């Protein structure tokens, strides 16, 4: 038995090393700079959008998961986990050829995003008897899209599953994640597993980043009540009038760095400060404009110094996406190509019988939209 365990662990390490060598030799996987927002147009249409930052190339694809796709969850001890079939078709992004969505929406307009949560995520306890109810963190997003139509259904259904500390073979770690879920009504929740317990937070602000937990970020907003979208009025010091220098003086002191707390504050101000879009098409346009402010060029947000081979451990924005929940459309652009492209879920064969895939790094006329 011990030999088998050592062999399985060795294979996981070899797969992890092979993946890292393909992307950036010797770099530990990090993704600590993703930013998500939600916009509601005057028409009532809801758009959820986000950036994806990572320090090694995820080789992401767009996938469409059809109805009736058979699934089996992953457990910490290798036993087959929960088994299910997709009730609803879905579309979104998938890294490394995995058959699971990390950001996307289903045919009912329910949308899910997975975000890194490495300092806080502690998943639920697991025993072998729990295997029929168990899945891994990276599978939960697709489980939600496959089975549920609304946030209320998600809230009720999460009690039926255990999200256990299963090892993600590609990185040989328990993948630390938390989740944002939004439906066509605009209702949004954040799902977090902290101290081995499930926490579901109402997300009325529509913003998500990374660490610390969501309720901490909401408390932290109270430190910025002095910020204002209006320019600050001139001040008089005795007989001297002091005027602000140019536009934006009401936002002096807004944090501009790439840390998670700062991005949460900035994203909240931008998402709620923009003039409301009239409809979903304009909200998509607006979302990409907002997320331009969170783009991270390669090398400007580093962890440590370059290694002996000159490799730099630095997150960068690999892609940015936006979900139109009413039209069931998934929009995206990549680091290498800023053209916004789209997959319209309503135009796919939702009973295709197999997962359809389009590499994000190549142009494809099936999903070509052109510039917004």
C-alpha cells in the first residue's frame, strides 16, 4: 500500500514538473490578481466580467459542455466522487485542456467564476464514506453550471456536496479557490470554504478579488468613505484659495496598486461610478473599459527576483472575459490579441454529445465578433 501511495504522489509531482517546465521552469503557480465585477444595465440585463491573472501560461480554451455530459468528481484518496450528468449546457473558459469551466455561463443565464484564494481556503473534511458526495474545488464551477438555473438553487444545492482537499495533479497542490455566482436577476453570492466550513455571502456590491475573505473586503470599504466621484471643492486657508490639480480630485487616495484589497476598492468605485449602460451590449463594452484598469503587463507585479535561468515569477493578465447573462453570450480577449470575440451559446448544438473546444490563442471564424 505504501508503495502505491508513493508511486501516485511521484506521478503527480512529475506531471506538475512537466507542466511548469512547459510554461516557466521552477515557478510555483500563483494567480493572486484576478478581478471581477457585475454591471446591471437600465434594461435590467446583467453582465458579469473578470480578468484572469496567472504566472504561467494556462493554455486556455473556450469550451461548450453539452447537456447530458457525464461527470465524476475527484476525491482526496482517488475513489470516484459524486457522479452527475449535465442538466444544462454551458460555455466558458477552461485551462490546460480540462473538461471544466473556470469562468462562464449556462443556458439558463447562471454564471460562475473561480478565483484564487490561497491564504484562506480550507475545504471540508473528507472520509472515504463521503466519496459519493465529493468533488474537488476546480470541479465545483461546472457542477453548479451543469445542475442549477438560479442563485437560490445553488444556495440550496451546496449542502448536498462536499468540496474536499483533493490534489490538483497539474500543480501538485490543493487548488485554493473561492467562487462568485450570478443569475439573470442580478442576484450574486460568493462561495468560500474557510476553516473547513462552507460560507455563502450575499454580494450586493458585485465585486470579487482574492484574499482575504469576502466579508473582510466589505468591512475594508469603510476606510474609503471619504472618496467621491465629484471633484473636491477648493479650500480656503486664510486668504489663500487652494484648488485641486485637474480632474479626479475627489478620488485622491484611491488605492492604485495590484494587491487584492486595493483592487476590490478600485473595482467597486469603477463599477458603481460609471454611467449606467442602457442595455447589455453597452454594458459589455463598459465592462471591458473598466477592466482595462486592472490589466497587468508581464513583469510589473513580481514575487521575488528572477531565478538563475532568468525566469520571473509574475502574474499577468492572460485573458479578460464578460458574460451576457440575458443573451447567453460569452465574450473574451487575450493578452496577445485585444480583439473582443464571442461565443453565442444559443447558436451551439446544446445536445452535441461531446465537449466542443476552441483555443483562445487562435482566431476562429465560428466565434469571431470583431472589435467592440
